[in-house]
C-alpha cells in the first residue's frame, strides 16, 4: 500500500475510533463512563487536542516547555517500531468557513523519526451510511513533503477549500514509525483564492 493510501485509511480509522468514544458517553456502563470522564478532563488541559491512538504504542501529552510563549504538545512512540501509526487530533465545526478557503498553520519539531510524519487536515461532508463522519471533501496529509529524521522548530501549512456541504473539519499531526513530535500554535484562518490549495484529492 502506498503512503497516500496507508495514511488516509489509517487516519480515517483513527478518527472513527475517536468518534466512537464520544458516542459511547451516553450509553456505556459506570466504569466506562468514568474512564470517558477522565479523558474529557485530560482533554481540557490538552486545549482540545485528543489522541487518535487505540493502542499503547503512542502517547500524547502537554509539555512543561513553551515555544514562543505558546503551549507545546507532543506525540511520541513508546517503543521503536517500524509500522505503527500514531495521531493527535482536533476538530472544529465548519459553519464559519462555508465556501471559503482556509489555511492551517502549525509549528512543528521532530526528533529521531524512524519512518515519516506530517501535519494533516481533512474536510468531511454528510453521513454516507457507510462512515459516521461522511465523505471526505478535501484532504492533505503532506504526502509530498513528509517530515523525517530530526528537525528544529519550523512552520508548516495546509490550504483547503470548505464546501457548503461540509459537516466537520479535522486536523492534527501523525507519526508513522517511531520517534517524537512536538507541536505548537496550530491555527486555522481564512485566506483568499489567490493562495494555492494543497488538496491532494485534486491531483
């Protein structure tokens, strides 16, 4: 399976798992509800970031250090692995961005990446009956500009269009393989149509 397919499918599965945890809140047993409450409390300290990992090979957290006065969050592997996949995620509702072009920017630092990593964003449409989160309308996972090995802090960006039929916007950072990623000051803003879109689904 190529990088594009592998990353896209893994990211889709991880997001669905995150959604299942949210859906479960209303109907799970006491023990499960308690665990989900703890996750919500932890998410507050994480400023909206949550884990897309369904196993213990990757962990996320908030660093005590700051970058340019902004909070720093991390995604790291717990062991040296060749083929694992970790993800740190945020989601926002798209109403303020309908029929506009948006740019995601984020400051990223990686350490000892054995594999590859990248920032990503996807815009989802309505429910299709096959996927809880619906169809993917636009998407970029930096497959053509992957981050590897070790790099100092650097700003990256993704630019996507938000159709009127959009229902949710997801974004974050993934790590395929092992290593550690630090992220800071991710933000979404509206840009003009003169800014080129990076949507890989258009290619």
